[in-house]
C-alpha cells in the first residue's frame, strides 16, 4: 500500500503562499514567512491548526486557506 501524498511548505513554489480567511479578514503568508514560522516540513493539510498562524486580532484559527500566487514574487 502506498502512503498518502502529503504536501508541505517546501512543496510550494517560490512565488506561492497561503491565504487564510478568518472572521476579521484574510491574511496571506509568503513561502519564506511560513518556513520561518512553522518550518519547511509542516504539512499543508493541517497547517491551519498551528497557533503561529492564527489571527492576532480575533485569536481564532482560520476558517479556510488557499494557495495563492504572491504578486511581487519576492522570496529570500
């Protein structure tokens, strides 16, 4: 039996990030920000459960998340 495929932060392209929506609005994290906060090996399917990415205003976990292309493409 093959193990399920699980994508991680390291699998994101350099110009991609994650946009999390909560009751307050939407916050977008660039790839390099995600690596600094949760590490490159953090699984994307459970990343919204990480408290480091919860909303600082309402202190709630995100309602949903999407992979987005970061407009300026800057990544260090």
